[in-house]
């Protein structure tokens, strides 16, 4: 594992203008190409060794398709995927098989991704068999070590998937991904099918493995509260494109894309004082179809900022580039500067009440920091250092005087 740690910080993965389109055809005898589902439509980002990049967005935005294209389960339509300096977007056959030793995937459904007719040991050992790693005895010992690494009893290798709980099955999936000692692991919503207590166990396992083995993660999820806990940086996707990319802390405290603001407003904060200051931003309309996405900015049909600015024509006519701002955020919005300090941004993060402005009354600032500093905004979930205990104080204004609707039963005959 030393070769992983020795190069921490170097660029491992670079995705440039990645597109994954699925053709739509009609006709039984003679098929005609009538359109495309633009699942991924021009995604660009980089990932350093030892880093965790969170990829978030609502269902259908192209997160999982992006991950599957990176590990070449899907063939890219256009663009390039540079893995350790080598373009793997067009690699096929034996060369691709050799490359797959260096990047692996953890799938969303821990049961569907395991063969019910194979034991846990057989599943974990299959990559070792395919790539002919070591002797049979060495492979068996490697499987036992992997089971122990992910917190399972090595004797469980003879059991079948139905004999494990959901969390244990996902640990088997993690062990399988680790079998070939990869540099990159794409985790495609690895905890969404698990209950909350098991989610925490799997997240802690992934963090311990990263620290111990120097792993690099692309962590795909729709739960922002989980992503901001595990990620160094977060990329927000909408309808096949990345709309904002920033360090985890800065994006959660100071979102600069209208969609990121709306997404964060839906994440509850377990602090009643902060939560009382927040306001949910409800986006109008439905998510457009990736078969026929809007022209210009894909988000302009639902954008609250565009409506406030008087519906400028530029939003619907020109595709916004993912540009870097002075704050360090990369944002795909023509008017991102107007988001900073807006009431919607402030109220979605809970930094102040309605009408507060940076530096003004009610602004929740860290002492000694200026309003232009990305770290100047105090978030009880992200700010460094120990946090005070939260006291839940009942608010009488929130209580409703409801009638007592409990049924009244007549007395029994022996009590009359």
C-alpha cells in the first residue's frame, strides 16, 4: 500500500467533457435513430490521489452513469477519461481488463450485486481468479484477510448472500472492490439501501480504509448530509452537467449556484435555532427530460434567480461555462455573483433571518473573520472545534390546541 501513500495529492483521474448518450430507436425490422437520452452531457472534473470527491444531485441527473463510464461499464459517447495520465475512454479487450485492476466499483444494491449461488469467499476471490493473482492457497488467505479487513469473521467465507444482513452484504461488496488493491474506488450510493445505523458503520469503514490504504473515492449519493461528512470536495450535478464544484465546507456554507442553494435548503440541520431561521426553496415545475433538455442553461426553466432578474435571455440562449470564481468555487451560472449574499442563500444555510446581509444584523459570522472569507460563516455541523450541547426548548407558538379525540368507552357491567 506504500505506493498509494507516496503519491498522495497527485492528479489520479481527470474527466474532460464526458458525454454518455443512449440512442433511441424505433421500428422492428428497420431500426431508425430518432433521438438520444443525454444522461451525461459534458462533465469535467479532476480527482487527486487520497481525495474523496462527492457527486450529488437528484435522481436521474446522471451521477451513476458518470461513475459507470469512468470504470468503463458504459462506453463514453464523447470526451476523455484520463486515469493516471492514460486516456481509458477508448481502451477495449485485454488492455481494459488489465486497467480494471486499478479501479473498482461498489454498487448501490448490496444484494443484487452479489451472485446468490456464490459464497462470500467465492465472490471476493473471483477478481483474484480472473486476474490470476497468486496461487490458490494465497488467494484463499487473501480472501480471509479481506473479510477481516472489512470487519467480518473470516469463517463467513463459506456462507451465501441470503445468510447475511444488508450491512454485511455491503461489506462483502467493499471487500470485493479491495481485492485487487485498486487506486480508485467508485462508490455508487453504497449506503442508500441500508438503514441509518448501518449507514454510519459503512461510512466509518470506508474512512478507515482510506486512511489505512491511501484510497481515492468518487462517492456518489443524493444525501448531502452524508456527502459533506465524507467528502473533501463536492460536485453538484443537474440534468447531465456539473453546475457547481467546491470544497465541502465552502459549498455547504456558501453555495453559489441557484440549484445548489435549493438543494441545501432541503437538508435538515439538527439545531432548532438554526433550523428556525431557514426557509425551504421549492423549485417550480418538473425536471426536464434528458431526451429534449432546455437550450442554454439546463436549469433556467426552474431557476428562482432568473425569475428575480427579469428572465434574461442569456440564460436560455447561452450554455454557461464551469468557471472559477474568486471564492474558489467552480460554478456554471452566468449570474453566480448575484447568488452570493442573497436572502435565499442566507436562509437556505440558516446563517441569519430574513433580510440579513453579510456583515449585517443577524449574520452568523465566526469571530475575527470577514464576510468575504469563505470560512466566515458558522455552521454547527461543519465548523471546527467542539460544539456546545444543543438544548431542545419547546416553543409554545408551534403547539396546536387539538381536541381530545380518544374514544370514550361505557363502563363494564361488573363496574357499574
